[in-house]
DNA sequence: GGTCGCTTGTGAACATGTGCACAAGCCCGT
DNA sequence: ACGGGCTTGTGCACATGTTCACAAGCGACC
């Protein structure tokens, strides 16, 4: 259904959510039209990249005018699959898991938290926002009942691989991993990992080598 | 002092922390030597990439044998500047800020949290781990006294730009931004942004287009 | 209806990153 | 001392990503 004519490059896919975020802001401020230059400013990129990225979605701009904000935000949401309101589960309810569970941004941008789970039986029943912590043994039935497609791992590193295996066997095929571990999963499972310490260490490198080369970077989005 | 002979490519810099993490594991299990193949497995990459990456650090391997774990972990730590035990500050102590503040991984990997700050005066004095929340007005003096070089922003999006400005004017030149906002800073300030919703949305794309192309990716590390 | 100013969409040059494949070099056993 | 097995380091071809620069096209105004 929402197949795009050409395949979209990974680098562009990583930036689409940033455009989506900026366009939503514009919507809120009642802007109807936006140029590639303005959108570039909002996304922290340059105009050429914006135009090339958007061109992979098809021809949605008007020369001499710009892009219609509402059309474009809808087109990007469609492409990213945000219209499906994916149910997600979070496993590992420590400080980070709790923070993720109560992070308002998720529900506002195409996702809803179907359940929060933890392997520690002492935590079972503990409230987290509107939800109660459930034991990991219930994962399979939750996934099946709610049609969960995306799982978030917020456990310590040593539990992550086990949890990933449980997710995969429960039918989850997209995993967002916040633990400092490299996950081994079947080829048809997508994994994205965010390691907080890694991010700091990259910054540390550029801080350390400041005189050699000043650099500003944004993860996966190739910002200036 | 620790200048490397050639400039290290960004893609490699983003992977060095992952090697460092894997090597530390090996150290703990008393391994003295590791091949590019084994290290690749640990980092979720392929051996060719590992060898090329490490070659930018100089010639530290032994043909027919592999790399000396201890030498290599030290060399990478030196390159990343992890030996300096950077003091960092966290601004914005909501759920996420609290999670970051109590995240053990930081102290274990080259950073120490010098202070946690929040703009809300009602939170001042509240304990977070060993620290107490301080008002943002104290940022400048903290930065000067402790020599803080790296700041972490964990505020809501609408406060992020203001906080970033305060950090820059206080003398911070490396910022790790967890808010969903694009920060505008002077050229000589490095920014890395992690937007949790963006990560989910990227996963959502690949989930949505699953039939077109199975994909596994790891942020900024180019894993298979 | 024609012209002018503005902005898109994109071909082509350039830059960066990846993977292959193999020579160079080290260790060990004989 | 020498040969065999193994692993590094890297040149080179290929793939992906970025930027430039400009023709094409739209809208507005005369």
C-alpha cells in the first residue's frame, strides 16, 4: 500500500523523523507552507539534503512556493508507519525503564506502551504510570493479544541477550536496545542500540582532540 | 600529546567505544590476546572493519597472533580521552535525568557526575544518588570550579535551547542532548543528540516496510 | 499573456565508508 | 634454519552519502 517508488536510503530514513518533528511544530503554529530552507533550519541540516530526502517520497513540493505542511507531515507519517500506533513493550523497569515508560513523547508520536515487564518478581504489580509491572513470563501472551511488534530493552547488559531471545521467540521483530550489549538475533529481526556511555565517549573524543578538528554531529542524521 | 598520525574517520570514532567495551569484558575474563575476528564478533561487526579501524590508531597487532588486550584497551582509552575522568553535569532532573544520574555505566567508563541541576526551585536540595539537586543559576560556578567540559541536557524540548545557551556561556563545549529539540550553538561547540522517539520511529519504518528489505542497524556504528 | 523572482527537483562531481583479497610478517614445531 | 599455518595491515574496487549548481516550473504582478 504505502510503497514508495524508489527505495529510501538509510541515511534519509534516519532523518525523516526529524522532519516530522519539525513539521508538527509548524502545524501547531498554523504555518501552511514551508520551504526547504526553513525546514533545513528546523532540522539542523542544509536545504539541499532536505530537498533530496523529500524527493524520495515523491513530488510533494511546489516550485516557487515550498511544501504544504499538512500534506508533508501526513506523507512522512505514512512512510514511517506512524499511523499504525504501534504497541510496544518495555522490559527492564529500573530507572531508565521507568523514564522511558513515562516519557510523554512516545504516545504523542505514534506509539503506545502496551506493557512494562521485569524479571524481578518483587517488582510485579508495582505501578508505573497507568500500568503495573508484569513478570517476563507473560511476554508471549501480551505480544499475541496486543499484537506487539516492537520491544524496548532497558535491562542491565548481562540480562539483555536473554531478554532479546525471549522477545524474538515471542514474535517481536524490532528491538530498541538501551543496554550496553551487542545483541545476536536472527537476520529478520531489526535491532537499534543506544548506549548512553558510548555517546559520551564519542563526545569525549572530540573534546579531547578539539584543536585538531572542531566537529558538531548528530547521531544518525548527519547534521552539520 | 596523544595525537594520532592520521586523522581518524568519524565512522571509526563512533565504533571505538564499542571496541573499548568489548575489550574491557575480555580483560575481566583474563583474556590476554584477541583476533580481529573475535573482536568483530564482540562488537557485532566484521573483521575487516575492525582491522581497518584499529589501523588508524597505529600498528598494535601482531600478525599470526592478534592484538594484546591490555595494550589495545589502553590505547583506545587514550585516544578517546577516557583517562581524564571528565566531570559532567546533568541539567533537567525529571525521570530521564534521574535515570542518567544513577546510571552506573558512566562512572565505570571515564566520567563522573559533578552536579545535577534543575530550573525548578522546588526541586533544589532533593537528593539524587549521592548528589543534591542544585539550581541552574549555579551552573557557571560549578563549571569553573570543577572544570566541567561536558553537559547533558535532559529537559523537555521547550527548555533545551535556553539550557544549551546557558551551558555554552558557562564555558561548556560538548553537549549531549536527550531532548527532542535541535540545538543552535556556536561552531566550536560539539552537540550529539539522542531522541528516543526518533529511534522508535526509525524502527517503525523498517517494521512497516519489512517485506521490501530486512535490515538490522546499530546507531552510528554501522553494524551489520 | 509575458516577464520576473523564487523554490523545487535532480544530474553530476565529490567525499566518505565498506568489503575483498592478498602480500607481509610472526610464531611454532621440526 | 626453514616451512607451514595463521592473522594483520592495506591497496583497490565498490557502495553509500553529500553538496553543488542549474534547468524546470510555479505564482504574482504588471
